[in-house]
C-alpha cells in the first residue's frame, strides 16, 4: 500500500468523525493571543485563540514561535480539543530566521542557486528549532518596478533566474524528508501578479493579458510546484478584476488542473475580509466565493469561521467544497509528520541552533557574494590595509538596518556593523576614522514611518542626530582630509523597502546628498579616491553618484554578517562577482525598464542592438529628456580582475528537431587576481508569429579562473529553450533563425546565429486492403 493511500485512508477516517464546525476550523489560521507574539504582520488581532482551539475552531497558528509558546498551544489542541488534531505553526522566514542573510533581491545578485539553497536549509533548521512547521517563502513574484517595496522580497526581473532560485529555496527548506525535525514546508507567494501592481504601489490592482500572465508571472510558481512546495499563498491584488483570493482560474484551472498541484492554498493576512473593500461583496459572499474557487485556508480575518456554516446550510457552498479544503489542510499536517508526533519541531535546543558558527560563516559568504561592483576607476578598490580610511555615513556604524526588510526574528544585536567588520579585518595595520556625516533622513515624519515597529526602542532605524547637518558634514570633511581614502556608506533604511514601503522617488534619500556633495568636493580638492557603498533594497537611480565617485559598490542589506562580508570585499579578500538581478534605471520616469522588453515598430537603432541605446530621432520610441538605456543593465557587475570573451562558437549552424546546440565561448582572466565570472546566455527569436522579447536569459554559469587562466564555457541548448506561449493554451517553438548571445551582461554579449527547423514527419504508407 502506497504512502498516499495510507494518508488518504487516515484522513478519510478522521474526517468521518468531524463535525461541520470542526472541518471549518481546520480552514482557519489564527494568531496567538496578545503577549505571545511581538510580530506585526497586519492590523488584525486574534481574540480568544485558546478557547477557539479547544472547540476545534483553529487549524493552524501564525506568528507563534519558541518551543515553550508553541508547545503550550499544541497541548491545548492535542489534549483539550475533542479530536486532538494537532496544529501546525507558520511564520515568515524570508531570508533567515535568527541569523539574518542578505535580502532575496541581494542574494539574487550572487547568481548562485546552490548558495541560496544552503541559506534556505540552515534557515529551516533555525526556524524548526523554534517549533515552526511552514515558512511563507520563497516569493515567486516577477518584479520590474523598483518603486514597489516588495521587490526586495523577490529575485528580480528575469523569469528564468527567479525560477532557478525558487527551486533552490523549496529544496532547501523542505530538505530530503519533509517530516524531518529540521525541515519546514515551503509556501510559494504571492499567487499571482503581485509584482506588477499599478504605479508600484503595494496592494494595488493588476491588469494584464492572460498571455502575459502565462509568460511572466506563472513560470516561477510552476517551478516551485515541480520542486515539491506544499503550500501556495494567494496575493492581495485583484488580477484582471478578480481578487486573487477568489480566482478560480488561478487556483483550480491553472494550478490544480494544468500543473497537477496537490498542495493547499492559503490567503494572505486578512485577504478574505479585504475582498470586501475590493467591492465584490460582503464578508459572507466573498468567503463563499473564495472557498468555491479553491482557497483552502483563511489567514486571521474571520470570514470562514463566521459565515461558511450558514452558507452551507443555505446551499451557496457545498459540502464538497468544505471537505476538499479541510482535507488539503489535514494533508499538510500529515505530510509534515504532525499526526505521528505533534511535537517533532519542539525538541531542539534553539540556543545551540540559532547563530551557530557554521550558519554565521555561511551568512558572511552570502553577504560577500551578494555585493555588486558598479564602478572602480583607477583601481580605487580594493582598499589597502596600511592606509588611513575615512569611514563616513549614516549606515557605517549601524546595526538596526543591516537585517533589511521582513526580518522580525533576526537578532539585531548580533549583527556586525561595517565599522566593526573593517576594523577587525584591518587589524593593527589600517587606521579607520569614523563620522556619521548625515542622517538617513532629516524628516521627522519620514523617520516615524521608518521606525514604525521600533517606537519603544532606544535605538531606531532612522535616528535623527541632535547635531545640525552642517556640523555632521564638517566633522566628515575633517576626517576625510586626514585620510588616504574616503569610504561613504549611504542608502536606505530597512523599512524603506518591504511590504507597504513603496517610493515615488528612488534616489538615495535626499538628506544624504549634501554629505555626498561635500565628500565629492573634498575628494576632488585633495585627490583622494571616493568609494561609495550603497545599502538598499531596490534598484536606485545612481547617475549623480556614478559621476561623482571613483568606485561604487551595491551592498544591499547584508544581514547578520554584513560588516564582515563587506570587509572581505572592500579589502579584496573576496573578489566581487555579483551581477545585478534587476535593471537600474537612469530616471524613475523610465520605469518599467527591463532586459527582455519587446521591440516597437519604431525602435531606436543602437550599438547594443537592444532598441534602448542609440541616437535620438523624431518619430522614434524615445524620451526627449533622458537617454533610453539604463544606468546599469540587467546582469551587470564588475570584478577586481578582467575577463575577455572569445566570439561564440557553435557546433552546428543548422539544426533539426530535438538536436542539441552547443554554444561556447573561451573565457580568459586577463587580470592579476583570481576571480569568478557569471557567463550569461541569452536567446533572441527574431521572427515569430507573435512579438517576442529582444533577448531572454536562458542560462548562466559561474566560473572561477586564476590570473591568465582560460576556460571553454559551453551551454547545451535544446528546443525546450526556444519555447514560448504561442497562445494561452499552446506552449511550443517555431522554426527559423535564432540569435545566441553569450556575455558578461545583457548588453555586452558575443553573438552567433543558427537556423532551426522542425523535424520532418515521416508518413506511413497506406495499407492496401487484401482482396
């Protein structure tokens, strides 16, 4: 008898003994009572949770953590409810638990899925030690608007790159055995289209063709389903007029019927009740619509427990709908091993697991690999250890912001600041002088928004200094004049990005510009190099900074070991290899701007042949007041060494059917340092039955080379790499020419053109009837 057959029989027997109230109870996800959690996920509070558990009216718990807390709630469920059905405990573990790792957008810059899988594995171990069974991660959203704060929670603009990271995180969280005490179930979010909210404003509407949804929104979710994710969270937005929490096309037609998804669906926080504000009905109506569409569990708002019984009695919701949803939630618990042992993730010693030395070591590697070197004129970096270094900026001696957004469980006091990391790395050789120089923001109203979760804390993310801006800048200029090199650490606070943190202006916060202007003038006057370290959670507009600095490094928000990882990069102990997972625009007015855009009937023709760069002409697709091309393109990132690419070599120029094309370049490290290069493969389908992107990422390899070493880097390309949605229901490829691009970033590639035909169909001879 198969395990699935055993599971089905067990759950069928259990459900035969459940009342309607108890079945609906398994469809409800509650928060702990006040005092048992300090995590704020939304405005709704749960009341009387313990009594609801006793009555069998709660199936799962959100934001309860720590063995003592989760054990107390589990005891109530197992020993005081009628059927003793265990709870499962769910939590946002987005980029680390107690040990903070770089934000997902930052880790995407590593172009290293193995690293991300390891991060998910140790994050699962830390979360499981706190009694957590399921994490709401990875974020599978494709995001192309840096104004949108939750882009920092996702992996960037490329469907291909996102999908590779989604697979890695699911495998990392769930491990080889989902019932293992150190594994947690992975929940894919936000289903679907949340990365395309209008104007980059969180929770806003999304309106796009179904064909574009199939192309740009759904593939990462499908990758997560194929990797075995057991849960999917629905998005807040409406999609083409239908709130995602009641979208039957998404949940039933696509996920269950097309993909064969067998896991459960959960609303986002308050997602059921918020459909009322969308204007599609009252709480009873939207709750019924959600469960009929396929939504199995409601998070925190109480539409299901307060209305579904009446809807069943009135016949607007069937018992089949209730039984399906209840079964899916019970299957989740069975797959997690909770019916065998409700306490299996409550027996580890969190003190021994959290912030373990090997976990911190991985966090340091992740922080270093996430850094992207955007500029390095005259070899301003790496820093010399025998130099006097002026370390300046509001984020140079800051712990609070290092974990980045969505890190409520991270031990902030364990975070290594930039000054501590550099001081430790320099030892007694370098002399480091420090000045704050500026506030993250001078605006008390903005500071209050950034400190919203820290009002009771003596040290906040956006502290406004008692000194004037002029006094702080004067101190910064004074130490800059005494130093050999100026390092300015500037950028965003943690709450500048993340949920409900959209921005209309994506410059470095304006309060920091006077400091940068003063340091730039000092650098020019004294001849000292100016190095900018930018901490951020989104693509920023960095044109002024690029022009007025000698070197620029995007360090994002690097987590617990940010200071040590950044020191490794700045002193050259680690040669930066990061590449941008998202396009950096020149101006906010260019948004959305991304590498795999389509052409127009009137493109600009430029040297990069991507229709963004070129000479302005009237009656062409271009801006009057700004160049069309980005400040930094997708896939861009420098190294302390230099890599040369040979022309692309292909094993054949004409292919048929399921043949494999081998495309290769010879990569040579022509510098004097060992380093890693991310070799990127893009494909263009120039003539098609419908318009296609100018190029699409289809592969990458991260290659380590010693000085002077060269290596042939080969990509195997099949017709699977040529496929696209010809129509909403037809996924295939069309014969013709294909342009193969291999290079260092999306706008710097070597190319070759091949021709690919469909295989000839051999017709069987007709069988003549016997006379």
